[in-house]
């Protein structure tokens, strides 16, 4: 059964692939599964029909037959479990790849998200300028630790896995700040992820949505 995901009808990132539907599209492309996309306005995301799918009124969601999921991490994990290509067969290697999915969402995404909030959402607050260096240092510390672990390897633990997919998707959010560039090994890691054909297909698909929404005003 073809899954249906949700995405912004007009993404605030202007098609740069930073909204969280991108990681779900990428996972589906990696495992070769076709998918439908239901596009939502911010208003529609807060209406009962969508809130029944997503308690927090956000994207992405994932529907497949009787199954409805929310949370991009859970969705990518589900796709990786159901289809070959994103998790190793060896039980221990599989557990480590799953650990990297959690690490991306729980340990790396929060300081990146905090930086976006401080710069964009809280940017006009009187205390924002004072807080920014603390938030940036916290992110640098976490990226330094990740970079040390990655070392000169191509991927975090052997071959490319759902853990790398999630980590690259998360790190992409740190790119616009310029801080990712301070970590050449991580920049190269992200570039390797972006170069994957499945990533390219997913990126083109979400960009086409933004381009169409701009053309329609
Ligand atoms: N933890 C959830 C998950 O991983 O699925 C978080 C879901 C979430 O916050 N989704 C965002 C959303 O729907 C879209 S991705 N927000 C609308 C709302 O909550 O009302 C977050 C996002 C937004 C904008 C940019 N951007 O402009 O660059 C990037 C990422």
C-alpha cells in the first residue's frame, strides 16, 4: 500500500529541504518506496482532521493503511524496519544504527534547534544577544564531540544507515548558521549524504512543491 505523508504547502524554508518531511521523503527514496504527499497550510495543520493524526498540529505525518504515525524519527525508524536498505541485518549493528537515530534527534537536534530559536524566533528579545554565545558554544561542543566520533569514516558505524540519514538531516539545519563549516569532517559527511541519489530525488520533490506554491501566489 502506498504511504501518504504530509508536508507544508508553502514551506517557510523556501524549498531548502530543512522541514522535517524531507527526512521522511529521503528514507522512502532510499528504500525505493513510492509515496503520496498531502500538502497542508498552517491553518489546516491546526484543524481537527489533522490534529487527529498529529496531536501537536505539525508535519510530517505518515499514513499507510490502518497505520497513522507522527514524529519524523518514528516514521523513519518504521520505514527502515519495514524495508531493506536502511538498517543492517546483524542484530548488534542494527541496534547501533537505531542508537544513532535517537542520538540525532535527542542529542544533536536540540542544540541546533535552540540556535534557530535564539536567532530567529527570539531574535528581537532584549536578552537574545546575551544568550546567543552560550547557545552557539553548546552547539560547538556537541558538534566537536560528534566530529571526533566520526573521525575519518564515511558514515557513523560501517555502511550508510537510517542513523546517518537522520544525523545528516539534522546537521543540515546547522548549515545556514555557518557553524557547521567550522567542522570540516562533519561538512564532508553532510555533503556525502546530500550527494546520495535518494537525497537528490527527495530534495527535488520538496523543492517542486515550493516552486509550484510560489508560482500560484
Ligand atoms: N519532533 C517533530 C518531528 O520530528 O516530526 C517536530 C515536528 C515539527 O516541529 N514540524 C514542523 C511544523 O510542522 C515543521 S519542520 N511546524 C509547524 C507548527 O508546529 O505549527 C520544522 C521546520 C520549520 C521551518 C524550517 N525552516 O524554515 O527552515 C525548518 C524546520
